[in-house]
DNA sequence: ATTTTCTTAGAACTAAATGGTCGATTGTTC
DNA sequence: GAACAATCGACCATTTAGTTCTAAGAAAAT
């Protein structure tokens, strides 16, 4: 082909679908290869291992999320609304990602520290983003916070706590409404007046 | 427990969810057992093999479908409307079942003639049902058919032809509308006047 | 035309996973 | 305490799946 990097992207895009459907463990190299009409061993010309593909997929997903979030941040001037939209999008992503993680949390996190590293990277980005949203809220007088850095950390921690219900119960149907309720409770003390 | 048969049902219900999510091949006995907080070998006290569980699951699913279809048949007096609803429900089910079959059609139908047997049983029931719907349509003057048995066979064959698109393209979003269009074309010659 | 580099895939290897068996164990009923 | 119901851990045989290796077909360069 013209470009090796281009084909790597093609693999990532294709593998992403399979991973998100079946999770890391249940997805086989053969399936990834077949989806591209390639031989199983051919994939190794582009990626060193299954884990490397997975890593690239997660990276890609994080990028997509980042783009979506950027859009949300620019979508309004009301920080509370932004925060709500932010949480919704975040939860939507984690619903999608729940497969990835399900397959891994499923015990044997043995040598899966590479996931942790990935996670840390993502956490840092997220905290920065939340902090920015909070900071804008403070600046415009909507929020009432001393230390946005610490507050961002707190909010992010709380959001992480919300992930588990999403993982274990699949698609509870009142989820959207319930999410709103939780956000209400969670940020009650933040909104001025 | 009180009843062995009761527990078999419990297993079927639980396994059904896993099978429908991951398909036959990707579902492991250990997962089925874990979902019930049981040891893997305990399951073999109730079922002889993985295939036997799967068979029971499919049987159960067929029963659910049958019930739903019965409800549809009683839901209206307009046979054309009934037929439309029938097709919709049928497609909904097959979307759900596509995992089951995907995992099996995926080559090696080797000694999976037991699926074929299952399929035949289901086909017969379906043909009978369709025939009944057609017969009611004829009786009320909505349909114009010489031989409802043959017509039912034809309709069922056509419906089977519609399954494949559902298997290979996941959730095409225009599906509902497209389905309507197909039904229109398919039954055009049936409706009187 | 020939050499070299890029790309692919079948075969082979290896470690892990998985369906299934069996005997032991625990609990319950008579 | 014998007989039966239910569960489970250890174990086995086979298959699967990730990875490596090598040869070979295309394509590009010389």
C-alpha cells in the first residue's frame, strides 16, 4: 500500500468494532484479520502484538472522546449545562468501553498494568478538562470554588464511582433520568445561590 | 433445591443472556457457572453438555417467540396489519438471535446438525402460524389465495431470505423503513383489490 | 532483466483455555 | 448411619489462539 501508517489506522478502526463488541479477551487475532480479509499472521507486519493493537484502539477512542468533549465545551456558555453534557457523554463512552474493561477486570489483571498506564494518561487529561470547565464556571460566577484543581479531582473521583453501575447492570433504562438525579445531588454545593 | 427442573430453567434463563451476547462458541461453561455463583462442574449435574444447554435456550427462545406471535395474532382483525407486525417481531427476534447463529455459521457446522433439527422444528411451527394468519385473511376477504398451505410456505421462504441481511449488516438504521418497503413488495399480490 | 524491498500468508510452535469427568465432600431425609 | 441430593476441586485430553518463521509473490529500484 501507499502508507504503512495508513493501514495501521485501518486496522485500528476495524479492530475497534470487534473489541467493543466482544472485549479484549474474547476478540481473536483471526477475527481481526478476517475482518480485513487478511491472513492472521499478516497483522503482525503492522503491530507487534494483540495488546499493541488494543492500546492503539484505546488511544484512538480517547482521541475521539477528547474531540467530543472539546465540542461540548464550546457548545454553551452555561458551565452547569456544560458539566451535565460532559457527564452524559462520558457515560455514553463508558457504556461503549464497558466491554473492553469487563473483559479485563474479569480477574487476572496480572500483567495488565499497561491498562493502568493507559488509564492514568486518560485520568490526567480528564482532570485537566474538568478543571478547565470548573475554572470557566468560577470566572463567570456560576460556580463557587476555592481550588479548582482539587475540585476537579473530587469531581473526577465521583464520576469514576459512577462507572461501576454502568459496568455491572447493562443498560438500566431509567439511566438517563437517574444520571440527572445523581448529577443534581453531586453538584448541588457547587452552584452559587 | 426444591425442584431440579426449576433450577434447569434458572440456568437456561441465565445462560440465555450470555449466549445472546457472545454466541455459542465464545460463551464458556465457566461463565455460565459463575453467573449462577456455582462451580463449573455443578452445571453438569443439570445438563449433559454445553450443547444441551444451548438447545434448551433455543427452545425457550422459540417459546417466547411463539407467545409473542400469539399475542400479535390476537392484536387486530386486519390480517395485513397482523402480517406486518408479525414480520417486525420476527426480525426483532432474529436480530437477537444473530449472535447465536453467527457463532455457528462461522464455518465448522461440522456436527451441528442438531441446530438444523432445531431449525426444522421452528420452521414447521412458523409455517403453521403464517398459514393460520393467511387463512384468516382469506376468510375475511382481505387476501386472495387458492392454497394457504403453499402460500404460507412461500411467505416463510421469503422471510428466511430476509434474515441474511440482518446477520451480516448490524443494525442498519433504515432497517425499519426498508422492512416496510420489502413487505409492500413482497405481499403486493396478496391483498385483494 | 535482475536485484532489492515490501507485503502476505501458511505452517509450526507453545502456552493457555476449555469442555468434560470423577471422586470426595457436605448436607439432608428417613 | 445409610441413602440420596447437590456441589466442587483436581484433573485430563483436546482445542484454541497468540506469536514466530520462512518462503514466496508483488512492486520498486537499479
